[in-house]
C-alpha cells in the first residue's frame, strides 16, 4: 500500500515538473571543474567559511579584560607612589616635598652661576 502511494506521488511530481528544464549545466560544470589557474584561484576565493561566534567572543573578552587589568595595575602603582610622597606647605602654598626640593636646587644652581 505504501509503495503505491509513493509511486503516485512520484508520478504527480514528474508530471508537474515536466515543463521545467535545467539550463545552467555548463555554468555549474565550469565552476566545479575549473581548468585554468585563474579559474582555480577564483573557486578557491569563492569558498564560504563558517566562523564559530562563541570562541571568538570568549577570546576577545579575555584579551580586553587582560588589557584592562594591566592598565588598572599600572594606575594602582602610580597611586601608591603618590601616596608615599609627602605634602608640605610653605607660605600658604601646598607642594610635593620632592618637587619643592628639586625646584629649590634648580633655583640655587641658577643663582650660583
């Protein structure tokens, strides 16, 4: 019984598709069986590539977070260095002690010359 149904469907499909003819056979053969180097190169560059999204997103996230952490560590080192510096007040102005001493030495050297 099932065989008869399949046969009936096949006959109906053949009857409906009898007016359709594939005319691009030469183009398909030319694309699939290339002859010259240019055709081979063209078919090579014409391939579709599937790129998995999840590994790329994970890799990009890891790279960006590593860069961000590096920057945070550098900023943390700078702030700890600044925290170790001493602030002094002279004549109502506030200075870093090492900057003030450097400026005083520079001024003394200029006045000696």
